[in-house]
C-alpha cells in the first residue's frame, strides 16, 4: 500500500504582472507645470537664456518630460508671462481696494506705487512683461486684454480727476503716458542697478519711489 505524502504539493508561482514603464518610476514633482514656470522665471531673473530643456534641467527632470506641458519655448514663456501678469494684477487690485473710491488722484498714486513695488520685488516678472526679449506680448490675447484693461483703468482715474477739477488743464493722454514712463523708467533703473551711482542706497529705493510719484502728482494736480 502506497502512503500519501504529508508534504503539500507546491503550486507553480504565477509571474507578477509587469507595471508599465510610466508607473515604474513615478514623477516626483507634484506639479511639473508650476515647477517649470518657476524655473523659467528664475532663468529670466539671472539674465540667462530660457529654454524648455534648461528649465527641465533646473527642475531635475528628463529633457523630454516638460514637452507634455510646453511644446516649445514660446509656450513656456507665455505661461510664465501669464503668471507674472496674474501676480501684477493682484498687487494692483490690493492697492486699489485700500484707496478711497472717491479720490481718483489718490487711486492713481496707489496704482503707480503698486506698480513700482511689484516691479522691485519681482524683477524676473517685470523683465518678462516689460521687454520682448523672452516673449512676444502681442501673441497672447490674454495679456493683450489685461494690458488694455489696465490702460483703461488709468484713463478712467485721470478722467474722473479732471471731471472733479483736480487737474491742471492738460492733455490726459500725455499725463497718462508720462506717468507710465515714470514708473517704467524707475523700475528699469532699479533692475539695471543704476541707483547706487545716484547715491540712493538699497534701503532707500522704495522711499525714493514714493517721493518721485508724489512729485509727479504735485505737478499735474491743480493747486
């Protein structure tokens, strides 16, 4: 009589299903798009040439990883410019929310100061939005619309001030362009490092910005 073995019969092991290659090494950034935009802004802040591949290198990802979000440099820079514009609008809106609605010159002043503070604290954003070096602004309908809205906002402030008799007789368009030239020029001087040669220290620049805007307002206001 044959005795049955007490040892369990070992079943052949089933091969484990192989994970797709994309799952084998999960991407370690939570938001690749955001990381790439930040990398582009950093490159612009350094005055370096911005490219999708260089942004990928800064983000520590493979050269091909960014192209699912940004097929080319223009797409990356458009996204960086949109982010810069969003932060700029937020700065303007915060400043205007604190300015009395019935004081158009006060609002015009608040707008100018917000512009300068934003440009001085966010030089990479200012560089991208203020020059054509990195991005063709006219190619973005969103930025074009935003800029038109901001121009219309300053036009309305000056029109309201004129209607209230707060301005000296002058062409409002010239005042508007002069104000833009003032804040843009001041911000550009700061970005290019001009103030030390004018005897303005690092800690005095914001105070100087406030002073030149007040000087401009005094020049256009009716005494």
